[in-house]
C-alpha cells in the first residue's frame, strides 16, 4: 500500500491520547474509498469511532488541500443551523503521521453517490431530498459569518475575478499538455466577468450530492462534508456548481467527478429541472431571480476542469489519493467544451 493509503497507527494513537479528552487507543485506521483530494480514514479506537482527514503526502500546490481551513469552518459552524460533524483536534505538525490532519466525529448516516438517487424508494422521496438539499445550501449561505468568527475567512468583493485568477494559476501549475478548449474558456471568462454586486456569504465550494450525509430515513441532511474549498464568496458559485449535475453524463466511478443526470426523465424520477432547482433556491433565499446564469455555469465547469487537471498532475507525480486518478485528465477537454457550449 502507498503512503497515501496508510497511517502510523501507533504514533497517531499516542498523539490523540495526549490531545483529545477521552480518546484511548490502540486504533485501526481504514481509508475510505472514493475522493480525490484529502485522504480520509475511519479510526476505530477503544474509545469509539472517528474520522481523520489529512493532507496527502508529498509536494503540494500552493493553497491546495487546506485541511486547517476545513477544521476552522467546521468548528465555527458547530452552533449554527448548518449540519456539520463535531471536530476534536487539528494537528499541524507533519512529523506525527507525515502531513497535517484533523480528527472529527464519525456520523453514521447515508451518502448517495448518484444524483439520480436510485436507492430512494419513490419519486416523492427524491423530490423531498432535493428540497432538503436546497434548504441546506440556503442555510449555508445565510450564516452570519462575522457572528461565527469567519469574517476574515476570505476576501470580500470581486469573488469571480479572484477565483478565475486562482484556478487559472492552479490549472497552469498542473498543466501536462495544452488543452485548446481550456485556453478558449479561460479567455472567454476573463472577458465576460459580471459586475461585482457586493454579495458575500460563506460558500462551500464543492456542494454536491456525495458531499451530503443524510439520516438513515433520508429525511434530513445530518452533515455537510468536505469543506476544503470553502471560503467567503458569492453564493451563486455554489448553486451553479450544484446544477452542473443536470448537465453532466452519468458516472459509475465514485469520486472521479460528480455523476450527472443528463438524458434522464427527471419528472418521472421526481427530480427537479434546472429551472425548478434554481427557483426553489431563490424561494429559500428570498431573491427574485438570477442574472448572468450562463457565466456562473460556465465558470463552474471551468473550475471542475481545473480541479481534474490537478488530480491528473498528482497522479503523474505519484501522490494521488484515488487509484483511478490517472484517468481524470481525460475529463478536462469535454468539461471545458461543455462550458463553451453553454455560452456559445
């Protein structure tokens, strides 16, 4: 097994016993399947079950894999209506297990990898689950960031301009070959940035079906997962990213990319159309409508393509978290082309 997949269980148990009240070892660490970014482990110890999220070992792109930011936002949201797991400790010392990590509670719920929700018993339950997703997203965007200590969690203003710059730099740093579609898309986005409307909220950054844990009966979201890309920004970035699923093809590879809904009979399945999902969000947030929707969607495809390129680069460097990561680079051209098709 690679260094990505294993932990020094003895060293980890000694550290956690010293740092986490009530923790007692020995422990067994088991890596969860799926996921491309920060390796995640189930920790079974004498004192109970926990979850550990770590940075991948090896040389990392600047600002990537920020598990310390994940820890900060989870701690800040503990007493808000946003459902999150309780965090126990953050270890910034890479000498303990080889990279920075944090420990949080284990939530015993259900994660759905497929946005078509094939395991749901009826179209009515799928409808209710999507309304719950909208409610959860609106709840995140309604957090008073200053009240919970996240007023400096990101720079306010010019969000899409800054994000375009950031992800373009990330993409260029991980570029393995020239992708003409990405070059065209980057240029188009730069030329069509919407005016800054001053809206600032907490944004999750990767809000999709498989980053939500539902209760066993699927009635409620019990935990929003994977906050690595969270920041202060524009809430419509999250909404557009969520809506990409309606335009992406189906996928049978958990963790490689958001599975899609394109071509399915949404009405028969009880799933909302893009217009309906956006309308439900606007209702939950109390806003009249959305301008520049095409830009927000195109930007979301661009950012996902940039993330995929980063995964491909880590695979080329030999430190990717998922064993199928080497195939992800093939996603970049079609994702960029999908964005160009939206705005053409």
